C-alpha cells in the first residue's frame, strides 16, 4: 500500500505542470514513507500528459471539464492512505508536505495550508486577495489549490461535489470537518495568480455581481463560472488583461 498520493488535476497545463511536479517529487523524496503522483488529465490538447509521464506520474485521462469530477477521477485510481490535492499551477515545499502528513498522523481528517500568490498582481488584487486568503484561514476552509485528507474520510463523504463548478473546496472542507479535526497549516504553498492577470477587474466584478444577484445557484452553472473553464492561458492573453485591470 502506498502511503501518500499526490493528486493533480490538469487541463492544458504544459506551461505550469513541470515545475509543480518537480516540487512534488522533491517533497515526496524527503518523506520517510512511499508516495505516488497521479495526474488527472482532463482532456488536454497540449503536452500535459507527456510532461506528467516524464516526471514519473501516473496519468488518468478524464473528459469532465469540471474540477471536482477531475479530482475525483484522480482519487479513484490513487493507492495512498493519504490524499494530497495540488493544483497544476501550485508549488509546494517539503515543510508543508511534512506538516500535512504529520497532521494526518496526529488524527486530523484533513486540512489545508496558507497560500501565497505569485507576482505580478493587478493593483486591485493587492488589496482584495490578502483579505480573501485571510478569510479562508479564519473560517477554516482549505483553498482549492492545496487540500489534504485521509482516504477513509474522502470515501466517507463521497469526494468532491461534482454538481459544483466553483467553490467545491468550501463544501469539501465543511464535509471533512464532520469526519474529524480539520487543520489549517501555517506552512504555505505558492499558487499562480494568473486568473487575476488574465481576466480584467471588470470580468471579476461581473462574476461577483452574478453571485450577489443569484446566490449559490450560479456555482452550478458552467457558463456563469466561465473563468474556470474557458481555457484561457496567460501566455495568450495575460498582457492584455493586465492592461485592462481596474
């Protein structure tokens, strides 16, 4: 039996995935137990799968175009007793992985970590993002880019809610809290702020406005959550989006 499964959902992530997997290999090699890396390739049309294989990952092909279902597909073939979910644009270090494993060994059902966003950040995001990240820490909700749990807890709650196209990490965190202690680590991971660079401030405001008008039901609408699924990448549109920021 494998001790730890790193589960990485990915769609057209050839730009970011290599660095993410390199960091996971370094962190995994520093652990006392065994580990594996599972990349859930959600129908990529670029070199995502090849890069995953080059870094020693197991690859499962999924065609959900939904982050919750893709994570569940990765977990479905994972062999570990501990699941650590890491987004394809997120860099971990040995300290945060060791802290997560230690938390599970000490009885936690799951948890998350502090998040640092990479630079550059648009002007408005420099004010808003720290408040959002602080809110996640205070409420005890794991950010979607890094979450961990026991296999048993994951299977008991049925994994991620596949009806949700966004904010599935909040529902997941709440469900895990019913299974045992849920720990937010002080150690941090570094995640890409590309969505803030690619999409203008106006686009983000429109998404927030939809949520204020219609409530949680927009989270079940792929079109309303298009920023998570339209496939834009920073190399294609990042400079223009930065010019358009509020």
